[in-house]
C-alpha cells in the first residue's frame, strides 16, 4: 500500500511544480511587454496567443445591450463583478470584449449594480487577456437563456464560445483588460500578475515530494524491522 502511494505523491508534486513553471513562463511574457507601446487590435486574429498580455488599442462604440457582469469576483475581501462590455470596432461588424474592472455587489444578488456605459466613440487601451476554456457552471444550463431569447446579464464564467453564439456579431477571441491608468469608463482594476500564486504551487509541490520521501522512509524502516524479527 505504501509503495502504491509513492508514485501518486510524486505525480501530484510534478503537477504542482509544472503549474508553477507555467506561471513563471507567463510572467516572463507579461514582463516582456512592460515597456511596449499598444498596437492597434485587428478585426481578425488567427494566432490568439500572440496577443496574450500584449498592450493593445481599439476604437469604437460600446454596446450596452450585450454587456455582462462576471460573477464571483473578489476585491480585497468584498464580493462583486467584473464589468465586461463589448466594443464594436470602427468600420467593422466585429466586437472585442473589454473588461472594465471590478464593481461591488449589492447585499442581495437580486439587485444588480447600476453600470454607467458611455455611448460615444471611445479609445480603449489595455492588455490582451485570453479566458480559460476549462471551467464548469453551477445551476442550470447556461444556454437556457439563449433558447428563450433573453439576454443574461450575470455570467459565472467568461465563456467566449457561448458569447459568440448569443450575439449577432463576430467576436474576437481575446479580451482587453482596461489599462489601470485609463480614465475612460473604467472601474477598480487591480489586475493579478501571472506569477502571483507561483509560491503556493511550489509549496504544494514540495509538500507532495515530502510525502513521497516520508512514505519511502517508512517502507524501508518497516521492511528492515520485519527482516530482523
């Protein structure tokens, strides 16, 4: 039984270690763009990874109708939402989603916060963010609202495919996280750096490796004890 646990502990340790290395690599990409000037975001993106963390610029009009509130977002110790507003890019039928930052939730989730969204032509500067495709939704099927023809304002996850299916526009696969220094229609924007949880993953990795070493030491001790008896 003890021997069976050792490979499992090692596998879990390597999993956590690899996650830490991935975050370190992402942080290196993030840092490489620190002094870069924003590039104009095209209306067609073939290689989405090229825009991860890249400073980008877009011009257009916000479409309030298809705005969403991303639920379960925490700032400090307060619960709230991220305001995700689609920007219809100039002279195109293409939307790029803009994460305008965090706003606090009301005491009751039934009362959604009021979000002011400008309707004039606006310049948007920020960094590219590629939402994860690995998530699950609690409760009902998120596509139910689409079947009823109703727009759902509150979303549990930033599901890009679901969003594309629900709007009559082309949607770019990258989201702009509004620059913290931008004064254009933003909210609280304390964006988390990629490496913020690296030490946690490394701590877990060393913990699992420690379990493996302890299990091996126990097995050797018990084996020698049996040989002497």
